[in-house]
C-alpha cells in the first residue's frame, strides 16, 4: 500500500512541477506555433504543451517504481518485478515515441498524414512485440480466435483510441477528466484481479493527469496539446489490452470499448455525421458532443460535468460486466442505449430525423463542392472583374455562398459593401472574423453556428479568398508603393465573440 501511495504522490508532484515550470518560465517559447482554429473555445493565446508534464510525470514515476521494486526478491509474490522484464520496455518505448510525435505537431504543426504515419508506426511496433490481440470474447458467440486479423485489429484499436482522445480534447478539463474516469475503472478492475502492474501504471497515470488537470480545469491556464492527448490515448489503449485480458484464455473482451465508450462514441458519430453532410471524415469542426452542450446553453463547467457523468456511466457498465460476467450481453446493450440517448440529448438531427438527413445528403454535398471549388479557384473568379465595383459584387456573391451574414471592407476609406441573408427569425450573430493586411481590413460576421461544421476547411478557404480579395483591391489602386507594401505584408486573422446585432434593413449589394 505504501508503494502504491508513493507512486500516486510522486506522479502528482512531478507533473505539477513541470506544469508550473512551463507556466512561469517567463518565456513564450512554450506556446504552440499552430494557427488558432475557428473551432477553438479560447481566443486568447494559451500554452499547449501540458502533455510534457503528464508524460514526464508518468515516466519519472515508473522509473522510480522500477528501481525500488527491482530490488525486491524476484518471486511470484512480487509480480511487478517479473512483468517489468517483459512488455514494460516495449510499452515505455512506444509511449515516448508517440509523445514525440505529438510534441512535433504542437511545436511545428506537421501535416496530418505524417502524424497519422507516426501513430501507425508506434501501434505496429507495440502490437508486434507485446500487445497483439489474439482472441476476443463476444456476447453470444463466446471466445473467437482472430488469427491473422489480430494484428491489424490491435493496430486499429491503438490508433483509434489515440485519435479519439485527441478529438474529445475540446473543453477545459474534458479529455484529462475523462481519462482519469476511465483509468479509475481500470484501476478498480486491476485491484479485484490483484494485477500489480496495471495498478501501479494506473495510479502513476492518474497522478500525472491530476497534476495537469489542476491547471487545465476551467478557466484553463494550459492545454495538453497533441503530445498529451496522443500519449494518454496510447496508454489507455495498451493498458486496457494488457489489464483486461483473461488470464486463463488470453482473450480480450469488449470491456475496453465500454470503458472508453465516450471518446469512442464521439469519434464514430463524428465520422458518421460528416459522411451524412458530405464532409470528409478527417475535417475537424465544432459539432462534437461537448460543443452541442455549449450550444444548448450549458456553461463550460456544466458541459464538462455532463460529459464526466456520461463517461462515468460507461465505466460503471464496464465494472458491472466484470463483476457479473453473466450480464455481458445485457450490459453491452445498455452501453449502446446510453450512447444513443446521449446523442439524442445533444439534439443531433442525424439521430432525431435520420431519414430526412440522408435525403439531404446529396444536396449538402453539391453545395459544399460548389463552395470549395469557388474558393479554391477564387483567383480566376476575381481576375475577370474590370472594376472595383465588379470585384465587390463578386466577393458579395462568394460571401452569400459561404453564409456570411454581413461584411465590411476598409481600404484607406471604408467600402460599404454588405450582404445579408433573409431571415424568418432573427438569430444572434456572435462570431466575427477580422482580417488585417497593411492598410486593408476585412470584417466577416457569422451566425454562431455557421462555423461549427467543417470549420477548419472553411477557415483555410476564407484565408485564401481574403488574400486574393486584397490582392485584387490593390489591382485598382494607383499608388504602386502602397500596392507593394500591402501585398508583401502578412495577413493576420483574429476572432471576436462580441454580440453583433442583426440590421433591420437588408442590403443585397
């Protein structure tokens, strides 16, 4: 018991120390170089390297625990000393490698394909040498041999959970809290099994995460970044295989899926709704479950609490299955119902009116394809204009397709050119993007929900269009020096969340 308490306290202290160092180092070098996304819930700049504290807190603690337990007699009474000679090295190498992949993305914003490749390589490594699933226990069907499918299924599981944790990391304290809830369930199962290895690892992880969570809860002072979310996803996926394998049959049941039900549910449903809306599955947005709670009027702490309760519900179902194996099928069905009613509570149209949404899929895909094509080839679209008036009309047409409620352009003098969407019911315009490039400013006003879906792609396309708009505005200027200075100046984008009133009069310029 003293060893377990030591592991938890040391992990908590080490993690907290590193987080404090990152926060109070007095340097901006720990801020991410990634551009702020339209789906961010924070506008202000906040460091995103909290994963460093979590990872180092865990690794330092495990190293100390190994040095202490390694001195104990190598006997069955000390199962940790035996286990440390086996899969531990593979586990630690894989964990440190995926941490480096996430850290590289936090610091240099690497392309998605390279980040995914790094995840797959790590998953292949640990699956090949230590954690491959060979058998699976299914309700009704019993234990099934996976054969050659075991290896790719394991790789898919590890990569999937890493990305699920990454996707759910959208609100203060959410991913870290959900991870601790899942680890608490795994810890209880490990205590019942007297699985010392998983007990030590779970306590070390919970302590390291708690040290970070104290600064990540609302209002957050630091985010975990990809270095933290990928590392936690890796640990949860591998430890769930390691700790939930049947000691007699060496088979893994569905408990890891139930235990991590919330992030898995959010990820799978995100892929489904993006398909229904004609959006690529990899296109990030602001329409996850936690975003839906915010849209329903819940505050950030309230939204996070609701997500905690759902995660705890999945963990309790996993514990019930373990405690009473005869409930296996019933509890799996209960987990499906919990997921369904959670999505229904979030008021997703895909759940409330699935057939209507499926009928609208073709229309949504055509609309998105047109807007994307228009934005990607906006340079050709603008080049046909022979006057500033024509250019502004072309831009107004693009703005209407992008669902921009109103905009203003200032270029030395204010160019009063606005587009307003006809409204049957007035809605609040609470999102505003402001672009600055030298002496030219473009302000775009949106309804609060217009940037929720496909937000990253929309942000990229808007950046391109505004860049081309300013370039073409310069085309009609007579001051060559001003043109050169404007074109060479960087384009800056910022967002405000102030309430913007909808004008009473509609101007369709």
